[in-house]
C-alpha cells in the first residue's frame, strides 16, 4: 500500500495532475506501482529532464493475442528458426515499408496480433485500398521517400541531444505530413 501511494504521488507530481483518471489507471494498483517505479528509475538514471514525458497510457494485454517466446520463435514471425535471420521470416515477406517508423510499426503488429475484429477489418481495408490504388500508393511512396525517422528525432529533441542536422531533418519531415494526410484523406 505504501509503495502504491508513493508511486501515485510521484506520478501526480511529475504530470502536475490532481488525478490519474484520464490515463485509465483508475484503481489499478499494480499499473500505478509499475508506472511509478519506471518513473523513479528514469528520474534517477537519466541525464536529461523528463519533461517530454507528458502522458500516461495504459497498455491492455487483452487487446492483443498473447504469444509466448517459443510460439513466436516457432512461427518465425520476425526471425527464422534455424539461422535467426530476418530473411525468410513472415516479417521479411510482408515488409515493403518505406520508413524506419513503418518498419517498427509492422514489426509490432506482427509480434502483437490484434484480437478485436473491427480493428482487424480496419487494417485489412486500409491494406486493400493501398494494394488496389496504384496511383495512391505511388504518390504515398514518393512523399515517404527520404522521410527521416520522426520518432527518433523527436526523442532526441526531448532528451536535449538533437543537433542542427536533426532539427533540419525533423523540419523537412514534419513539412511532408500535411501532404501525406491530405493524400490519405482523399
């Protein structure tokens, strides 16, 4: 109980909040204790300020199929069983991503299959639209070509380790996002 209270207080102080209700943690004591412990660890081991950590997001295991390490290995989702190589795995067959962000997302989707039928259908519909829309796909590939890794660049900015080249790359990549959104909305 004391650990939960200390974790709760640490989270409230960090997020400058009066409640954690928006995060969905509610009365999930273990989630609050884990988040508080992770924050404590980061506060004591990070060189930079953690002001870039602005929200707490609850991860629901029930949203994804639970696959143990042996099953993942035997299914050869991201690495082959014999050589441990990406080539020959399901990931290598499906990966036609254009950016590092897309590659990480695809890997996560393969490693954590969805269970919700509506979400599965939405993904399949999006894939079908891109597969059928040659011009849409070509325009999207053109916009994504040379796109920098925004997630990593934002992380560097948040940690205070970004240099001028990182900031220019971030500016160029962020400038493309409205075009990408407009293309996908059309």
